[in-house]
C-alpha cells in the first residue's frame, strides 16, 4: 500500500530526472524483461525507511513561451494537485531565476508541503550557494547533488515526515474491484450495469471520468466496492495534458483494489495502448478479469468467440491466467456473471496452500520433468514455502538460484495452477539459495 505521493517539479535542466532516477534506484530507460508490459515513464515506486510512495516526474516550467509550455504547466498543476508532498528542484550552480520565482508562487498557492532541493551542489565549497534560495519562502531548503547522491537521503527524510497519517480502512471486510481501461471502452456504463442504476456519468466523449469514483453496494448479503477510474491513455499523444496524470488516479485505484476488471472495446477492437493499461494491473500482482465489452455491437458467427479469445491470448501473453467475459453493458448480457467471477478470483488470490501438500506438488513436478542441465549443473529444488497471498507468493529453496531458467519457472507455475487452480491471479515464484 502506498503511504504517499511525491511530485518533483522545477524549471528545465535543473536535474529533476537525475534526482528521480536516484530516488528510485534505477535508470528508467531499462527495458522490462516481461513481454508486452510497459510502464509510463513519468511514474515509479520509491521506498525510504519502510515507507512506500509513488514518485511523479514532471516537465520543466518556463516563463518564456517555449513549445508545449501550456501543456507542461497543466501537467505540473495536476501532479501538484495529486501529490501529498512536492520536491521543488532548483540549480545551485545557476542561482535564483525568474522561472524559480514563478514556480514558487504556484507552489505556495497549492498549500502543499514543499521540500526545496538545491541541486548541483557537487562539493562542499558550493554549499553556501543554497542560502539565496530561502528568498523563495520555503522553510526546508536542502543542498543536494543528484549526480553524486549527496543529500538525497535528507530530502527523503523530510518527504516521509510530511506524508499524511494513514486513515482507517473504511471498506474493511468488503471486496474492492477497480474497473480500468483506455478511454471510451464503456467502463462507466459497466459500473451502472453492475449497480443497476445510473450512479456515474456516461458519455461518448472520451475522458468523461477524471477521478476514481468509489461506489459501495451490497449484493446477496455481501458487501462490495466498485472503483471506476479515469481512462488510461498511452503517453506521447499531444502531451496528454490532462489524461496523462489521470493515470495516477487509476494506479492508486489498482493498488486499493482486490480484483481488477480490465475492459476492452469489442467494437473498436484491441489497440496497442490496451497493453499498457493491462500492464499496470499485472505488475501490481492483482487478480484480473478481462471484460470484452460492447459484445452486442460485434458481428458474430459460430466461431467468433473462439477467434476473439485466440486474439486476446495472443495480444496479452502475460495475462494467460486471466479469465475472459464477453459482455454488453448496454444490454446487460452476461453482466450477472461478473460478481461471482470477482468472488472466485478474490478467493484464489488469497488461497494458502499447506506446506506439505505444496512440497508434494513441487517434488512430483521435478520427477515428471527434471530441470535441464546448465554447464554440467542441474537445478535442485529442496523445499518450497508459501510466504504471502494476494498475490500467492512462493519461495523455492534451491542449490543455485542462477540455474532457475525462466522456462522452468514457468513450468513450475503451470504445475501449481494445475494443482490448485489459482484462476485469474498472478503467481510470484522466488528462487533462493538454501544455506
């Protein structure tokens, strides 16, 4: 669970992205090793002293009317609105500028906690350069060097001290499911069909829903919360001045949810950006139902379902575990199957396997298909233990974790699914050396 949201803002070329990468501990240009999963590069998860937070990088703001400044300012304003704490980055090398004063005024209006990071203080002799930035009116001014990692820990200490105190979970004991998808696939219509009432605005205009909207309801004596989210768009489309940052709300909704309904548009078909949307939920380790909406608008014959299913499996290889429902929010066709499906996936995601039974399955898997040899060595799994649920997470104690090839890991996962079903939920398998 995320403890807070942090936005990094400032004018161009002050080192915002360097600090962003330094905080998350990696270069965001690294390519994922999971096929078809892509992150929007302006977001990342960070951790400091047991606190988890979401970090937002933003474009540089200038007074001079440079290309896309209107869009960039809109992005920054939305990021600031969403954030719990703001890290305002300035350059100690360049000194105080008119752009810094302009951004400071914007941040003072936000009434959010602001940590002023004076970057490019690369040696002790430059530290006095930070003093002039107190003129911007912020209490916390910290000299840092993003390039060398100096002072970043001090900034993060201040950041987590400003996080809001966690609220009690008002939805304790209720199954929460989020409805995600790109704009205009019928998410709000699906919410209304599930609730059987007009709870949220439905419109043909893309992007009608800007916020995540929670709707608690009771069905057959059980309590649920449906979370409708703003449509997620792929980055890079006219800078997506509003939609880009509505992704943040959808990410928060995914994190709060127990089960995800990933909605596809049956009329317009699968698009590239659908893969980006699904990737967020997959990476979060949430159970997923693929909901192929607008089925009433699809021209059908006796082989249509099989053909579309094959196409979905081909386009979303990494969601091979996710069940598919063909529904129509408009006519409510098969909508009644959604809640029982959510119940089932929730149970599988929280399933705990008895250790003795788990080890029997792992032993049988090795006997049936022994691991291949690599440089004269063979992987041996001595013991297995389930260490978490939601998602089910297993540690395999092995002779050498480097011998655990991804294909054999996938084989073990498939055997676990055969033995215990685990429908709709990702499984995490961790190989560790047995001491």
